[in-house]
C-alpha cells in the first residue's frame, strides 16, 4: 500500500511539473484525459484490481519518462506535445498523441533526426535512414 502511494504521488508530481496541471478536487485538470487516467488508477486501486492499476501506473510512468527525454533534447517539440496533450479530449486522441510521444522519444534516444509534421507524422530528415528508423521502432 505504501509503495503504491509513493509511486502514485511521485507520478502525480512529475505530471504536474511537466504539464502544468494540478490534480486536485474541483480543478479543471481532473477533467482532462490525463486527469481521468490518474483518477482511473485510484479507482482501480480502490476496487482491488491491482494488476490493471499497476499496468496503468506503468503506462503513465512511461509517458513521464518519454516527455522528460523529449524535453531534455528538444524543448520546442516538448511544448508541442504538451499543447497536444492539453488539447486532446478523447481517449483516442490521448493514445494517438501518446504513441507519437513514444516514437519521438525512441528516435531521440537513437539520435535519429526527424521533424514533427501535422499529427500523426514524424518524418525522418534523411530519407535514406528510413530502414534504420524502422529498426528502432
């Protein structure tokens, strides 16, 4: 129980710092898709569904990890993704943006140059490296 509380609290703080949210009762952040995902983790915990709770906790932790990786290397791209996460109002939109963040973090980690286009596009800057990009993914 204490382990969950400390993990959830750390995740909450990281998301608040990265996205500028405040996950407190009656705050508009709780109505965002990210806020609803955080609420869902608590609902799963309270219902005793610890496997699903841990899966969701892991997914949101990976989102934090990927956002940090992007922010360290490309603050403009991070700001774009931050804006997209704040704008999205559906689960489909959230998971689409989440997928783009995942791919961008993977490309950054492998030092593959790319340019973010209109969603959902991340284009390699050098077409000849496309086989390497596919290998990374």
